[in-house]
C-alpha cells in the first residue's frame, strides 16, 4: 500500500473521530470501509513478509551453525595432522641422532682422505650403535672384501 492511501486513511479516521456526526453519511462509511479493507490487506501482506523474513533468518542461522561445525571439525582434523607431523619429526630427529657419529666419522675420513686409527674407532663405535638400534635380526648387505 502506498503512502498516499495510508495518509488518506489516517486523515479520514482523525476526521471521523473528531466530528462523528458530520461523517455519518453512506458515502463516508463506504469510503472508510474501502480504506479499512485496504489497510487489512496491507496487514496481511506484512504478516506474510514477516513469516518469510523469519524463515530466511532461521535458514541463515542454520547455515552459520553448519559452517561453525565444519570449521570446528576442520580445526580438529588439522590439529591431529599437525600432531602426527610433529611426532614424525621427533622420530626422524631421534633417528638422525643415532646416525650422527657414523656420519661424522665418514665425513672425517672423506675430508682427510685417510683412515686414521681414531676415525676407525669412531666408525666401529658408530656401527655398533646402528646395529643396536636396528636390533639383532638386522641383516647387512653390501660390498664384501675380496
């Protein structure tokens, strides 16, 4: 309903309440009835609009709830994955620590170009540590001496 009709209805209602005797004609009663009918239609339309808005609001709230749930699940999954990678890094670092003496002994031999007795002792010690880390059932294959 447009503003002009609403204003007309307001003015008619104000006139009728302030001068009820002057507006007792059939014409005024019919006009008032028409305007009241239009106002009632507007009330019904606004009620339908309100139902639509409430429905859309509930839909939006449900969407937000679902989005928050998905984000929470994603965060939990990412936290588990980060924990897994952290544990893998710790394991890898521990394994590297076991092999550090062997790597250092080989590095010394390569840098010096000779196998000194102290380097040979480091190599034996490192090899023993590797054998202990791998366990008694480990098999070593590789080139053998002629």
